[in-house]
């Protein structure tokens, strides 16, 4: 007789089918009984699909690392890179769509919000620096550079670097989604600070701490 128990085998098939259809992310514990069950994230039900997918992909990678499943974490990189690339698309589109309004001859630029700057880790004394069309062109080039970094990290995973990059992109995307006008004015500065290697206050935070911060940020910005 076969040693495979029909019930669990059917369950595995259902989990794989659901993951392929996009109904829910694949839980590693469904394939490996010894793997810790991935905790389901809550409070993201009304978030944009792209943001929710990126956060879930980052959670899957970090959970694997935390439980010493490096091979599983490496396999999770491709999905995370795909999700982060989508967020970069949306950030770039936001910057592009705001150009005429921000830099048109008859429309003054949006004043950077100190509250949004603080959420992005930008000191208030940097808000007085002049900005212009050239700065947004630089931001577009920086986004292109980040895409290149993502491709490199997908080919050769460096989880420390990927954590920093994922943290930056997700937080910027949260702010762009919740406060698009202020974020568009500050995104070039945030991108510049990242490429200069300026330390980020969230780099050393745990994933639960980051998630709580992202949720609080979105709540704060959407209720103001």
C-alpha cells in the first residue's frame, strides 16, 4: 500500500492550486510538516493589491529567514522582487503624473509636508533645499537603478540588502498611496537619501514593528 495519506495529499494539492490561482499565498508548512506555519497578516484587507502583495511576499521571506530556512527564503526572493518592481512602477507613475501640476508655469509646487517627511525619515532642515525638474529626472534615474539592484538581488540573493531595499520601497509606496501630493514632492529627496546610503530608522526594526508602523502611517495620512 502507498505510504501517502490521501487526506493530506489532497490538502497539499488544494494549497498549490490556490496559490497558482492567486487566491492566497502558498504556506510553506503545507508542503513541509516540519516547517513553522506562516502567520496570516491582518489589517491589510482594504489596502491596494500591489502593496498588500509586496508586504505578504516580504513577510514570507523574513519568516523563512527567522526560522533558519535559507533555501526557502531564497526561493521567496523572485516573488518579492516582482512585487517591489510593481511598486516602483506605481511610484514612477505618480511622479510622472504630478510633473505638469508641480512644475507648470501657472501652478505652484506642492509644499512638502513636515509630517510626511518625518514618516519618510527626512529631517525637517532638508525640506528647505530647492527642488526642480532636474530633481525629478534624477528620481526617475534612481528608480531605474533600484530596478537593476532588484534584478541583481534576484540572481544572487543578499538578504540584508534586500531587507533594506524592501523596507524603503514599501514605506515610500505606503506614503505615496496615502498622501500622493506631499509624497510626490518628497519622493526625489527620499530616493536621493537612500542612494547616498543615509541610515534608515527602520532598517533594524523587526517585521512586526515595520508592519505596525506602515499601518499607523497609512491610517494617520488617510484620516488627516
